C-alpha cells in the first residue's frame, strides 16, 4: 500500500518527466524546422504532410531521447527534495534508503511498461512516417521514396537467385535497371535484365520493359529479348527496396518474421535488424538503471546545490547515450554480437548504479 510520501514522490516523478518531455519536444521541432524549412518550401510540400511528419517526429524524438528526459527529470526533482532537506526528514523518520527508493521503482515500472508498448506498436508506425517523409521530400528531391541512403540494392532472395535494382519509385511501384541472376551449384545458369520492372496488381505479375534473358550454355549462350514481358516472380515488391531502416517500421510480430526471413536468405544486414529488436527490450530496463543512478547522485545535498547535481547528471546521461550509439554502430558494422552491444550500456551503468547506491546508503 502506498503511503502519503510514496504518492508525493511518485506524483513528482511522473509529473516532472512529463513536463520535461513537453518542454524539450517543441525545442526539437523548432530546430528541425529551421534546418528543413528551405527544402520544404522548394519542394512545395503540402501542409498536411508536414503536420503528419511532425506528429511522427514528436513520437520518434521522444522515444530516441527518452533516457535523457527520464534521467534529468529524476535528477531535477530529487535535487529539489534534497535542497529543501525533505530527504533528510524522510530518512530521519526511520525510513531506510531502500524503502525511500520504492516510489521511484514504481514510477520507473510505469514508464517502462509505457515505453515497451510504445516500442512494440506505436513507434514503428511513427518511424515509418518520419523516414518516409525524409526520403520522399528531403533526400529524394520529391521524386523517389528510398528506404536507405544508397539506392543500389543487391539481395539474395533464395538459395539460387540474386536480384539487383538501381532505384525504386514508391508511387508507381517501379524499379529501374533490374537484373536477376540464377545459380546452380555456384554456376550461373541464366541472367534476366530489364530497364524497368513494375508490379501489375491486376495480373499479379511483374512487367519487365526492355527484357533480356541470357541462358548460359557450355557452347553457345541463348539470348531472348522482348520490349515487354510479364513474369510471375516469387519475390515480393519490398525485396526491390533497400531495407536499411525497414526494421524500425515493423511491429514486434512482423519484426520477428522479417528477421527470420532475412536470416534464411543470409542477409548482410541481419545485425542491424537484431539491434532494433533487442533495443525494444533493453530501453525499458534502462529506465530502472538510470532512475537508481539519478536518485543516488542527487539525494545528497551538495555545496554547489542543484547545479552540481544537474552537471553530473547531464555528463552521465550523455555518456549512456554515447555508449549506446557506439556499441549499436559497432554491432551493425562488424561481427560484434548485437545482443551484447545493445545490453552492454545497461550492464556497465547497472554496475555503476549498484556502486552509487551503496555509497548513497552510507
């Protein structure tokens, strides 16, 4: 059962965290607008598209910086409690420091559940809208929707077939400079090329323009050409698009299926997708770790007052984000274990939390 003190601290915990997000999100929007306003005007982007982009930006931005917002909010209100000697009064009444932590842990649990559900279902949709806007209007000059920085896509779609496209246009469902290579026992059997490939939703086939098929024979190659040809390929339309950020746009169930599918194909981007998956579970855990660190750092009344606590808090928060980004990138770009890379910041700062908590109890 929650006591009056528990309710008081819990209320301050949740209220300060909410206010911190509401204060920083408009600042993030203003900075983003100042950077992109010229391109928005050049591309004559409809107002509704811009409004929808900033709705998604708000969710994406809040989720990305959630650890910093949480940490600073706990530092802020706990430092105020310490400066007002409220913590000394609470502990002097016979309440242990561990018992004093209970409302903080309850608050961290509430925030963690909320962030976990957001990461499973809401953030993926926001991430898709956020990235689609950027690549449609800001990076593709309003012409192409590219799911990655590089337009060139080379993918293995099964044990024998490899496809390549130069670029993909979302609106017309058309890919350019298409080629498919079919191997059997490491030997090329045939290669299909086309200047364009387009999905036909009526016939459920792909239309290949300037179609050429070269069948490799021991003596003479057989070449077949046609200005237009319908072929019912077994690969999906999304296989023609780069998938650098597609994992971020999938809900939990779809992400598991997508990773399983990419693993069977031997995708070179599998570590990137695993980092996205593991972060959905590691970020909520960081709420507990950062809460304990924040309380341990700010519960003591210091000579420099709240400013000293905030300085220490900001340094620790940005160190956490630095570790998170460095090891996430390391896993994506090397053979480093994605699971270890994602959880390493939590392990390191978890140890730090235990150390600081022991000192705070003294």
